[in-house]
C-alpha cells in the first residue's frame, strides 16, 4: 500500500517532482473536500505543515493514527502542541530554510539602526548630535551572535566578509562554528555581552532560551550597542526591554519577532515599545518576504521528507525535550 | 626660509606630527588673530581647507601670492571657486578619505529600502502586499555602481563579499576595476541600467556628470530597482526624479546628497520629494559621522601634503578642466 503524504499547502511543481516515482500518494489540503479529508488523515504517514492557522493540529491529530513524521515548513517549532503529539511521531523542522532572507533582514536592521535610518531627520546638525540617530561605524565592529545555526552563521558570514567584523558566537555547548572567531556556551553570555558593538539574536524559543535576555543582560550591553532579534520574541523579556531601552537611549534595538501575535498579521502592542525613538520593529516579515522564498522553503521541507521516504536520515530532527 | 602651511581647522596631534621635522611653519586658522592672518596668508605656500563656510577662498585668495598647493579635506571639489584660483596653484582633493563610512551608508540605504525599513508598518499583510515596502532579496542581485573610485570600489566590495552581488561598474573610460565583473564607459549607461537590481551613484559633480541621470535614465530602470545616491545631488535631475518616482512606485530611491544646501545643515525642499513613500533622505551625513572619521580624513589630507613637501607625487590631483 502506498505511503500517504499530506501537505497543508499546495506544493510548487518542482517540489512535487521530487516526490514522484517514490511510490507515495500526495494530497494537498486546499484541494481536498471536507469529506475526503477525514479519510486522508486516517491514512497519512507524513504530514507537512506550517501547523499554524492553516491546520489546527490539536483538532486533527486524533484522526491521524498512522502519522509517523511531522515536517514543518517553518524554521521554528515552538508553536507545536507537543502535549498532544504522540511519542512515536518524529518531528523535523525546516531550520536553515530562511537563513539568507532573515540574515539580510537582520543586517538591514543593524545598518538602518547604525545610520539612524529608523528616525531620519533632514537637519545635519541634529542628525549628528542626537544620540538616538547619530551615525555609527560598522566596519571592524565586534559582532556577537546568539545562535550559530543557519541564520546565525549567515549573519556572521555577511559581517565578516562584508564588514570585516570580529565575530563571537554563543551556542548551547560552546562548540566552534564557521565564520566565528570565538564561540562560548550560553553560560558565558554575561561575560561577552559587554564586548559587543552589535548583538544579533537568532535563537529558537525553547526552555533553554525563553527569557534569556532580561534586564541584567540588557544592562550589561556596551555603551552604544545595536541589538537585533530575528529569533523569537520571548527570548527577550518584553517589560525589561522597554524599561532598559527607555533609560538607555544609547542602545538601539530592532526586532522582527514579537511577544503576542494576532493571527500572524497585526502586532498588538502591550508596552509602548514601538513609540521609543531607539526602537525599530517589523511584523515578522523577514523570512516570508517573497514568493520565491516560500517556494524555496517548501521545497527544502519536501527534500527532507524524501530523505525519510528513502530510508536516509532526515535533517533537523526536533528534540522534544527542548520544548516541554 | 621655512615653507608655510596653513590649515583652516586645528589638526589632530597625529597629523601635526607628520609635519614635524620637515622644516615647515604650520598655522591653524582658529588659533590666528585677524592681524596675524593677513601676514600668514602672504607667506602661505600650502593651504589645507574644506573651503566651505569656514574659509571664503574667493575673499582671501588675492592675499595669497605665494600659494602653490590647495589640498581639500573634502573628497568632492565641485564647490571650489575655480575662476579665481590662479593657474599655477595645484589642487588636490581628499578622494577616498570617506570611502568606508560612505559605502556603509550606501549599503544601509540599499538594505533599508530593500526591506521596507524606510516606511515600516506593523501589519504583516500590508507589509507584504504594499509595493513600496514589500521586502526584496539582495543576495546575488546585480549591482550597478556609477563611479569606480574609492567609494564605488568599497560599495562593490561589500556587495560582492557580503551579498554575493554581480557587479557592473561605470567610469569615464570603461577601464576594469577591482571587485567589478564588468565595467563600461559612461556612454554605455543606458544599455546597462535595465540590468541592475541596485544602482549606487558615487560620482563627483563635474561637467561630465552634471544631470547624467534624468528622466530617460530613470525610466530605463528595471522594475523594482533600488537606487541610492552618495555622490552629489546634481548628478541626478531633481525634477525628473520627482516625476518618475511619483509615477513608478516600484522604484525606491535613497539619497544623502542634495540639490540645495542651506549652510550645510537644513535641507530645503524644492520639490515634494521627501514626502514620497518610495524616497528616503538623509542630510549629507554619510561621511561626517564621527569624530574619528573627520580625524582620519584630515590626517589623510596632511599625508598628501607631506608627499608634496618631500618632492613626491601627491595623490588625487584635480584636473581643473573637469570643473570649468
């Protein structure tokens, strides 16, 4: 009997071709009638989804007794309902699929903040004397990247090759990583924060990273530091961030990730953070920018599923213990 | 008799040291009394100046019969009163002194415009559907740089090494240049404009470049092009720019250089350019950002003067015929 693969979005042609000749039955949620859906769910072995609002996993997982593999299109997997996913289901993330656009966005925020483009004025004297926007040099700066995975690595690469930065990385074990001059384990974070001219947060949200950046860490920042977050909002404590940014006008902070999402569209303000002159926010658009980025990410997820079908070892296996 | 060098600004200690032991008398304008000034001018062989509002060359040049060298602290020399400078005065610019900060500023504007940071909104659907801000990918884009001198070269380097851009250069003769995949003479500009995803204008203002970018050139831009100007405002025709930008919302334009300056501080608006959603402006602050940049630029100018004093060939000799 053919193995059943269900995708919650229509797959690009190129991605579909990867699945042909492998003896699988492919179903795409937008093409299924409600009646067919239950029958397909019953037989589904491999589910590919964002598992966001397009497919409520909590609602449907009880109808999927044959599910063995859950492959997300998203890089982050902090939103999955782990408590209802049976233990025999292997979960794979799409980590790395958005590295290039997200790293570009991180650098766009870093440079915009460094050159005052988040609040430009047309008076040169004011521009050069206002601490919140006065231009800062980037070349040869010390860049600290939290997370040395796909996105962190690409941010470090752009820094080193484009702007000759000196790169310090933080990851769980402190293992060396390409494009980093020094790497430390998370326990050394407070020691290295004061050395950084630029800090880029690329961490996934899990029980090790939640609230990692609070008042103490923010106060440890070097005078004039530029910080951007393209990982997950809750890695930073929002109230602490607001308090420290309001006090320390020398710090400039940019974020594409947030603490509350309303249907992934509107960013609801809980604190007056967005009104601060030393804050720049974008509504989680770094990775989902263009059609070709989404197609690339989806195709990459399908490639990983193909590895599983062929009996090879898929990439990005999620360690569920990180999330419970 | 000692050679007399006059600087219109106080020199950094390091720059002063370069002049010691060379048998010169150094005078700094801010330390001279009005009475001494006339006597010093009479004997000055080498003048170092911005020759902007700090020293009115038109007023004083008749009092400088022994002037042989004019070295500017600025990279551009389009503001000099060529008609009153005697033909036996050699003029040297400070081209290249601001390459790093200005190239960084150019890239900050390019990335800010590419990612919609010039008009960010906090609604993701709007962000991703509004043509004026929707994020565009930079990696592997085709970058066209007008001018392959110090600033153009550094913009090309950051593009190639940081963002893997394919680089096309334009210079007067079309001679090859480092970091450029192709270089063409100015006469080929219209042929290459439609190929560029990003255009960076770094040209000095002279009789060859004035008004080089007009309606025809702007209309030749590829759909979705990002253009930044860090050269001189009048290389672009302001009225044409306003007309085309208003019509073609797909083009995003950033400039640090302007058409009218009011004491080099306020940027007076002549057209409603600054109100356009696809326009980003900063008030000529790219190069003069930080004290250390100014000190570096001044020291570099002094190094060039030292070459002259030692009988070596100074760099950046200005061809006056470009400006008359």
